[in-house]
C-alpha cells in the first residue's frame, strides 16, 4: 500500500492557471537578471578596452623612466 503525503493532492483535471503575482514575479526576475548580465558584460568591456590599456601604458612609461634613471 502506498503512503499518501499529508498535503492535499493536486487535481489531475484542468491545469491551474498562474496568478498575476506569479507572472509579475517571473517577469521582474527575468528583467533583473538581464540587467545584471548587461552590467557584467559592460564591466568586462570597460576593463578590457578602457582600464587595461591605460594600466599597461602606465607600466610601460614607469619602466622606461626607471631605465633612464639607472
């Protein structure tokens, strides 16, 4: 004999319709995830094409200045 859970079993008839709050939650989480991904990709491109070249040129200048002083 199978044991039944104490929770009420879902009806096997018509599927239940999602609530407005549930749909709004899924839409909001999808929007927040998309904005989070956009921010991460923007940060990557900023670091790669803006900050990293400036850092490398600064290091090159610093090395050349050290060589001239020595």
